[in-house]
C-alpha cells in the first residue's frame, strides 16, 4: 500500500512522473491492484494522493473492465466482485471531487455489468437512503445518476427497455416517497440555510434522476403519479429563498434545479405532449421566469433551458393559440428574445481573454447553453408558424439598430452586432455544416443585406478601422450564407476575405481561416472550385496560415487552433497537382509535427496535420513517384523520433503514411524500410489497438512491394504469427483477414504451400470454438477472395483440395452450414460482387465441385448466387476527399484508430469491373459447350423465381 501511495505521489512530480507511470502500468495488470487502489482512496489522508488514486481507478476501469473474447483480461473475477462490493460504499463516503471520478468508473462498470452481473445494485442504493444523513443521500443519488444518465443518449432497444423496467420496479416507488419526504424537510428548514444546502442539493439530484428515468419513454409509474411529480416540479421551478446566499457569476443549486426542471418539461413537451396535462401552466411559469430574471451570469444556463422549452412549445400546432395574438408575439420578441440577443460584457471578456473558446462556442455549438444561441433558436421556432408576423416585428428593430450604428459606429458597434445576429437568426431557417444556410426566410433579402452591410466591412482595413467583433460578424455572415453566392461572386469577394489572415486579432484570423475552408469545401453549382481557381492564392494563404500556427511557440499553443490546420488541409486538397510551394509546405508540416510530438494535446489538430501531410504526398507523389525519395528524406527524421520516443498518439499516423510512401515505390522494398520491418513485428506494438489497422496496412504494403524479400529475410513466419494473433481476437479478426489476404495475394504459391493447411485449420478451429457473425462473414469474404484470385498454385481446386485433405467432404459442409447462409449478410456491393463471381467460378470451373459428392449442393449454391445478385444493393458512398474532414470524436488515443482518409482513398478496394450477372450467364454458356449435361443440371436447379432472372441474363449471351 505504501509503495502504491508513493508511486501515485510521484505521478504528480514532473521529474519522476514517467518512471512512476511505467511502474504503475506494470503493476496494474497484476491481481488485486484495483481493490488495493480503492483501499488507498478510502484510507489515504493526503487529498492529492487520494485524488490521483481516484483518477487512476477511473482510467483503470475505462481501460480494462470491458471483457473482449480473445483478448487478455487483466481484472480477475474475484477482483471484479470485490470492486462491486465496496465501490458504492466508497462512493458515498468520499468528498465530492472524488465522487465525480468514482461515479464515472461506476457508470462504466454498470454499462458492462448492470443489471445482469450486478443485480443487487439498486436494492443496495435504495437501502442506503436516509432522512437524517443527507451527505450519504447525495452520494447514493450521485451513484444512481452516474448509472441512469446513460439512458438519455442511448438508442432504443429491447435490452435497454428491460434494464429501465428492472430499475423502475425496484426504484421508482421509493424514489417518489423519498422526494416527498425531502420536500417536507425543505419546508421545515426554510429559515436554516445550513440545513437547506444539502437538502436542495438532494432535490437537484432527484430532478436529474427524473430526467433520466423519463428520457426514453413515459413510464407507467410516472404517468400514474404525474400529478404528484408535476406539483413538486412546479414548486421548485418557482422556488425562492432570500436566506440563501448567491454568487452573481455562478449558478447555485436553485438555478441548477430550475434548469433541470426546464429540461424535463421540454422533454415532456417534445415527446409526451398529449399526456402532459400541465403544459399550459408551465408555459405561464416559464414566461414569468424569463421576464423577471436579471442578466446576472448565474441565470445564463437557466435562461437557455427555459428558452429551449418555449421553442419546443411554440412549434407545436396544437398550441398555436397560446402565441398567435399579435400582442403576445410582440411581447415574446421584445421582452424575451431581444434582451437575450444583445452581446453581453461576459461575451466581450471571453473574446479578449479566451478567444479559442469564443470561437468554439460558435463553430462547435458549445454555445448551445448560452442565452444568445437559445434566443436564436426561439426565433427559428417562431418562424415555423409565424414567419411573416415575427419578421415584420424584428425588421423594425433591425432598422433601428443599423441606424444607430450608422450614426456613431464607434459607440454603437454593439447595435450592428445585434442587428447582424438577428438577421442571421431570422434568415437562416436551415443550416448545414457543409453548405451553410440551405433554406432562407422568404421575407428577408439576404443578398442586399450582404451588399450593403457586410461587404463594406470586409473591404475596410484589416485592423483598427472598425471593432474586431464587427469584422467577425461580417466574416460569419459570409460563412453562413456562402451557398447563396455564385462562383463569380465568391471569387470576387475572396481577396477581401483572405487578407484578414493578416489581422492581429485571434478571433478575426481564425474565423477567416474557417470561412476559407468552408468555401473550398462547398460545391458551387454542383462542382467544387478547381485547382486552377485556387492556384493564384494557395501559396500565400498557406504561408500566412503556417506563420499563424508557428506564433503559438509551445507545442500546446501551436496545436490549440485546429481551424488553422483544417484550412491548410483544405487548401492542399483543393490545389492538388497545381500546388507550387510543395517544399516549403512539407518543411512547415514536418516542423510542426516535430514540435507537437513533444507534447501532443489537441487530437483534431494532430489529425488534420497528418491528413494534410498524407494529402500532400497523394497530390504530388502519385503524379511524380520520383519525388517519393525527397519526401522520405524530410519525413523519416521526425518519424524515427516519434517511434523512438514511443509517442503512442502519433504512431498510427506514422505507420499509415509509411504505408502510403512504400506503396508508391515500384522497385521493391528500399533498404530503410527493410531495416524497419523486424521491429514492426514485435508484440509490444500490437498491444495498442490503435496501432493494429495502421500496422496491417503497412505490412500489406511490404507484402505488395517485396514479398520475395520478406521470404528471403525469413519474416514470413512472424507475419503469419501476427495473423494468428489477430484472427484469435474478436476485436481484431477483421484485420487478421486483411493481412491474410495480403499474404495469399503476394507470397509465391510454392512458398505458401507448406503453410496453407495449418492456416485453414486455424480458421476452422475458430469457426468451431468461438464463431461470431462477423467472423463467419469475414470467412466467406476470404474464401470468395481466394476463388477470384486466379493465382498459379492457388487455383480453385487447389484451395478445395486442402480442405479435402483436412477432412473429406469438409468444403461441402462449409458451403451448406457457413458460406451459403452468409450470402445474405454481406454488407457492401464490393463484397457481394466478389462473392457472386467467386461462387460462380466455384460452380462452373471446379472439377471437385462438379463431382458427384457435391451435386446435392448445386441448387442451394446457384439459387444463393442469383438471390445475392438481385437483392437490393445498399447505397454505398464511395469515399471521397470530402470525408477527410468528417467530425472527429476525441475517444482517446489508446482506444481508437483515426484513419487518414487520404490514405484510405488509395487503399480502397478496386471495384470489380465484371458484371456478376453477365459473368454467371457467360460461365454457364461456356459450360454448356464443354459439359452440356452438367450445365443443364445446374441451370435446371434454379427455383421458379430465380429461373426467370437466369433466363433473362442468359438470353443472347455468348460463352466466355
């Protein structure tokens, strides 16, 4: 215990952290580690060590609790039981800061084990509720909240509903009774602020639980007791107590409770409107609340949620009469919307003091909980039923604001900010990330506003002439309404926009980078800007963007602003072969990679950086492979540094780009790559799941470019060992098949011959002992791949012959029990076509298949092929460069793999050009000439429905 305490303490010391983390990483895989960690959290007196222990426990659970078949399990069953026996008691007994960490761990455990493997949990929680020890209550309810809140965002399923039903049967009656008793205690302690604090904290948690328990469906218990619940919710929505101190800048427990209640009634208005008997009364309460709260910061979240409730109701046709009176609409616009649309002092402070957060509020929707965004949403809600009326009301105010700005731009700049924000809210009825405003308000003239009030601001001096927020407003307006402009208009305004990258204001140049990126990402009249359109300004834009990134200085500051690197990436993608500043760009990218690898901090920035690098390789080296060596000369030093320093976050990217570069060589495996191969096969690299897809891609590049070299250097057996490890894992078996395909495709058949039987036995063992739907499907794909391979030494009968060696008649059994039943499970067009062609070759070209033992399979196989081909094909979007900038979720470097889309474009399977329908028809026509009796027997085995398709395909078809 003392050693564990010391190691945790050392993780807080930068000089000792790395060694301590390595020792802990080794210890965490030994039995008893996690229970010891919980014991330390319970007994340790040093708060910093306790907190470090709680964080480590949370991360341990996140890393190891989920059990994956075929993967090592580092938490023994006895440790799991011990943890579940003590963690709830620990959770309710530790301070709040530790509770939050442990509650996340409890949530992860529950996500995997509850209710099937943790059935006593709810009864244990209910049994600990008390009317005297409110700190214990807070711990119990926080634990329940950590479990129940998962339901809010999960997809509906029978399993989820069974879990919720299981919980409600044990929890709901006690919950209502406890809520009512706590409410009585609140009344009894109105004048006792000290006693009220934990009671109101308990009410807050009870409201959070209410929201979670009702988030999927309206439970029968809550419907039956709606009156009692709504009485409590209405009481606390209106609750006030002058005896309680409040901080004007921080939401207190009362404000937080009212916010959750607004979320609850919003949920009921959206999902259970017909059953929501008190809706009209709550509308009146919220109206009063919105017109009486002050502009203090502590009310911001509450106001946003209250506005959200009104937005939901105002869109409901059944309740149109609540708002349709002209005076009501006027009051909503003037008393509720406009006061919450004005830029506030806190917004200005954020603009100056934390500009990246100011930007993210706009671009990533993190301002969803702000008054301004909620007011804009309410405007859009009003437009659904009252578009003409509210447009007329707001237009008068917009004109007043613009006149005020014109009269004194220096003093009244906020008036124009409000006007432009209101115009945007009023005009953009539907907005997408890709195209901006796709549907506009017919009563607002968007382009005249742009010409009169936006273009002049873009043409003014970059800095100093007008307030920087007005500059940002102009760029934002262009960004949102970019799809309303044609190509000529966009190219005309582009120079005025682009020069704002020279602004000294962080928000101005970042919004400029974002606007440039969004324009380049958009199709204009069904086509993107061409490389020649971008060529005149690409070099200068890239230079300015790299200068802005380098200004950060430290690795963290350089990587802070992903919007700059996203713009770099988009310019490279759009410039393609027309990019004329290749060397400076790759030098800048390698410099940035070298710097940020010292302390990776922003996953999105990192991804865009490597994506930009891969895009540059694709744009330049695919057209001119001779330049690959030059790229390698610049990239290998930082790549080697990343690998030597074990920068886990960047290693998958390095492997992918190495695979990309190696694939561009046409003359075997260069010496530098050959030296790199043995370390790539070390088990330690394959333990990080994030490395696996990239390493498989790299090994396949080795096999494609130098299979003979691999054989000569005796590296084939280690590669087959990697295949074996991957195929045994449910998580990675798909990658095992990818690598196996590369082996069979590229390794000479005479070399492969001695291993084929053992490989097939390995696959058959997995099928018999731990078959999964995914593995069965991948096995079918693998067999289909072999059947279409047409490689000397691996002909169809060579493949079938190996199965016959293992056990006579085995392949027939596989066809009947595994392969043919899986036809309908194939997901992609490529897989279906490969299967249809492979199975057609099997049916018509294999002597073994045409033997008497297999004759009984003909009908099922032929009908399966035909049904596979006329089954509706799924809509498959061919991966395009636009997929490069799909939204990235920071799910953790170790747990996820971020595929470089540019590399994936090169890796995409070549589409089979042969029409499988015609291939079947031609193959049977050919067979009619060589083996007419067997051909007719096969054709006649088609059932009535499939015979029609086959006859249609075969009409007029010449033999192959």
